[in-house]
C-alpha cells in the first residue's frame, strides 16, 4: 500500500481543500484540510457532505 493515498474529487472551499480517497482497508473516506500557513486543520469523515460542511464552517485562527 502506498504511503500517500491518491486523492480524487479535490475541491477548494476558501482555504480548505476537500478530497476523497480510499483508506488502507479499502473504505472510501473524505478529508478536509486547511492550506493556510500555521493552521493545522485536517480531519477525516465517512461522508462527503460532512467534509464539505466542515470546510464551509472552518475559521482559521492563523490569520
């Protein structure tokens, strides 16, 4: 299994990127990760709408 998962359906919502990938057990997962410097926000979800909601409601404290 590769160390870096292959992300697909990548969209950017503000400073947050939302992507879909398969975990090491073959389950589809969705992640939301902030790309702002010094933010550190990154979470995994089982559903795509949950990841997109987290991206829309995320507020960076790094600004």
